[in-house]
C-alpha cells in the first residue's frame, strides 16, 4: 500500500488532469517531474481507484442506438426512446412527460391507419391525452376502452375521460363504459350492465390496435386501484409479480396472476394482445424494467415508447 504522502501526490496529479484539465506537460512543470513520471502516476491513480472513468454517449446517438438494440433484443417491431436527463430528484415526472410528448408525436402518424383502437389507462396515457394535438383522422376510427372504471379521484384511471380526450384530439367517435373494473366476487350485474358489457366485449373482438400502459410490481409501486382491499394488496405483494397491464398482474414467465378467486374483473384479456395487429406500450421507470422485458417477450406488446433512463436499464438487463 502506498504511503499517505504518495497517495496525496496521486490524488493531486489526478485532480490537475481530470478536474482542472491541465496537460501532462503542465502538471510536470508544477510538480517538478518528467512527463513520463506524470503518466505513470495517472495510471497508478486509475489502478488504485482514485480515478474512475465513465463514458456517456451523446443523447441523440444514444437514443438511436438504444432503440435499435432494445428492438432487436426484445423482438419488437419498433422502439422509441425519449431523451431524459437524470439527477434532479423528479425523474418519474420527467419520464412521464417525455414519454407522453414522444407518444403524442408518434400516435397521430399511425392511429388513423386503423379502424378500432383500444385505449388503456395510467398516468402516462392520461398525460399523452393532454399532449396530443388536434388532427383530422380517419372518419371511421372508433376508440374503445380496454378496461372499466376505477375510483373517484384519480384522473389516471378515469377511462371515460381518457377516451373522451383521445376522441376530441383525433376528432373521432368512441365508446364509453359505466362498469367498474374491479367488482366484489359474484356481485350480479343489472340487465342494462350486462347489455353494455356484452357490447364492450363485441368491440374488443374487432380491435386492430391497442394503446396501453404498464405498471410495476406491487411491492415497488403503489397500487392505486381503490377497489382492492388492503388484505388483497397484501396478498399480491412480494409474490414475484413483475408488472401489470390493464390491472392484470403477471410473473416473469408471462403467467397471469389469477384475480378471479377474489374479484370479478372487467378488462381486455392481455393474453389476446398478441393477436392484435399493433400494440403500443407507453411505459417508463426503473421499477418497470422487468415488466417491460416480460411483456415484450410474452408478446403482449409490439411497439415500446419509453425514456432514455429506462432504456439504459433495459439494455443493461439484456
């Protein structure tokens, strides 16, 4: 182990080079040493961990390279990476906004090509509905909720409000629902509710596109569906669940956690997403990385719109 005085020399020389930007010739003059001695001291500083070098790709290059690497690694049709700068403690807010802006630019290019489009819920999709611009889309375009209603005070889960705003921006028609997503087991539907549920499911059979969000595991993200009891939330926590789509929790192997023992559940079966021509997932956040990977490999999604922070974590996991 070098003596303390030697360590301080190493630190001082490294500081001149890497923090103050001096050349080895300038450092040699200050320290009254040769350039070769300075070079050896800098190498020694790296070996001892006094200097740790990290590389960062330029954001434009990084986004393009990450998109293609993740697309190939997950077998997706398309990946869009929205650049985000980390570090101010508001990463989740910035991630949501960045993905929503990227989605609001991309969706008007592709949605009008389809006829019946299913819309999911969540914070990012809700934010996207605000970011969308008004366009004149396909007059036959019809938007359908992929899930029922939930709660009374969380705008991210108000599916009718989300559908309404998407319809307004795309200048098209849509279907609304008054059926709760989560209902107590065996609580009967009224005749009118049965008719409306049947109508909703008939539109699900016609889907040729779906736009969905993705949630993280219950033990890492707050479960916001108010209809779930505290007991049920406790039961699904720490079960190895890696994410959820449309309030359907799934494991790393793609298997779905069976909710039907506790609740009646009204949402599009995510196992059928693989049969839809285009499925676009808007998702970001480090806690969702494993869920995104599983959803892609299970065929739940075909296009991913995420952010550069999440994309780097996905890339490292791959």
